[in-house]
């Protein structure tokens, strides 16, 4: 399965990492990550790398960010599933 290349509503951006969700995407709930030439899908419930790849340091930052914002990610998934604009989520602060 390849990652979609259509427009992805951006919900956060930090350190060159772009986080987004597609409208009405397939289950399980997840978000998409772009970083340079890398693309990945990360599960919201356990932050597992579902598809693609990221450099280890980037994956660590994404998981740290996601863990701090899990309820917001879950809410954004519900919005995107119902074709509503996901809310912006604060970037990772180190």
C-alpha cells in the first residue's frame, strides 16, 4: 500500500516535520508525517509506525509530540472522518 499524494490538511509543523490527516482516511486512526523525502503513517492509539519510514531522531520527536497531544489527535481524526477541517495542534516544544 502506498501513501496518498493528494492534498493533506496540515495540523502541525515543527523542525521541518509536517503532520497531517486526510479526510475520510482508512482505519485504524492515524496521522501522516512528511520530512524531507521521508513519508510515514503513525497510529494514534499506540504511536506505532504503520507505513513508510522516518529517521530515528525524527520518529522519536514525532512520537514525543503525539504522546503529548493524543486527545487532540483523536479529536482531529473524528473531524477528518466527518469531512470537517482538523484543528491545528501546537508544535513540539523542546
